[in-house]
C-alpha cells in the first residue's frame, strides 16, 4: 500500500512539474520573442526557439486518430506529448522538491 502511495506521489509531482515547466516555457518564449522584436530582430529568434521548440510525440492525436464508430456514437481517442527545455527543467525541479519534501 505504501509503495502505491509513493508511486502516485511521484507521478503527481512529475505531471505538475511538466505542466508548470511547459507554461513557463511558453511565457518565457513570448517574452523573449518580444525582446527580439524590440532589439530589431524578429519574434522568432534563436534564444526563444531554444526554450519554445519542442519534441512532439503524438499517438493517434490528429484528425486521423483512433476512432470507434458504433453508427450512433463516434468517439476519437488520442494521446499527445510535448516536451521542451523548460518542461524538462520543471520536471527536474519537481523531483528536487519531492526529495526535499519527503526527507
């Protein structure tokens, strides 16, 4: 029972870290893009792209995803992941906080 509780807590911290890191990455990307425009460059600059460009993994998460057609009911299922530098930093920070919190 204790092992399941620990695993659930770890998964919760990982998901929260990824979400917070992703939101911070998008916010930082917008801010860095605006700074790039103000400095005479473009919104799509190299520093912004480092934080914002992501690795997208899609499992049926598009217009041709997994579909169940029961004539009256149609359901489409999919799963997508989007990792960028900030989401990975957020996940690492959440592991650090979990380690500190549990000791």
